[in-house]
């Protein structure tokens, strides 16, 4: 009986270790994809058991990543789809850098995300409709980029779920307008969009 319990414990620890390693691998994919002139990511050592000791990364009590804070870090390069592997991520803050390219649709896998801060970068392309999966999201800041197209209906529907408090998409190249009405029973969401759009 003790042997079975020991085997179960070892198996559970192995699963936790694999999950932590996959999170470290996901963050390391971002590190290798960006230029970091100020060595902000110097502590991101992929050989460690998990990324919980890395600067700008916060983990929960299960050693799973819940925050990535890289605002104003002088980073350039692009976001990576591997971010979508951070299953417990609640805060992704990469604002005020020189991040370019598209927003990966895999960010729509981050169903526990509360805050998405990608403002003041050089992101381009469409806002992925998969971001409509982020029903826990309270703050979405995509302003001051080069995003184009229309805001997907799935993303606009986040207003109806009652959690979204701010959606800032101003200072982009977006088409169309958002008609925001305050109806009884709906949350009040501040939507900031270009008036010229």
C-alpha cells in the first residue's frame, strides 16, 4: 500500500515538474525572440526547475506563473504563441516596449487572464477573435499600436459577461465604431476608441 502511495506521489510531482518546465520553456521562447539591450531577462535561466525565481515573473503557491510584468523594459521583437501555454496566467503586462508583429491567437487560451497590457508597442494586424475567450478579463489595453481591421464581435461580447471594466483600443488603425449603450443588467465598461474611426 505504501509503495502505491509512493508511486502516486512521485507521479504527481513529475506532472508538476513537467508543467513548471513547460511554463519556463514558454517564457524562454519569448526571451529568445526579443532583443533585450538592458538585460532585463538575464535571470530567465531555462535550466532551472521552474521560472518562479526569475525577475518580472510571479508564481502562485503551486509554482505556476500568474504574472509577467515587463512594462517599459526596452524590449523589441515579437510576442510568441507559447504564451498561450501559461494556463494560470492572470496578468500579462508588456506595455511601452517596441514589440511588433501580430498578437498571437493563442493568447485566447489564457482563460484566467484578468489584465492584458500590450499598449504603446508596435503591434500590427488584426485583433484575434480568440481574445473573446477571455471571460475573466477586466482590463484590455491595446492602445497606441498599429492594429487594423475591426474589433471582433467575440471581443465586444466580453462587455456582456460583466467582468470587463476597460477596453482601450485608441490610437490604432481600426475600422468601424463601437456603439456602447448602458442597459439595465449590463456591466458598465469604459471603451476607448478613436473618434476618427
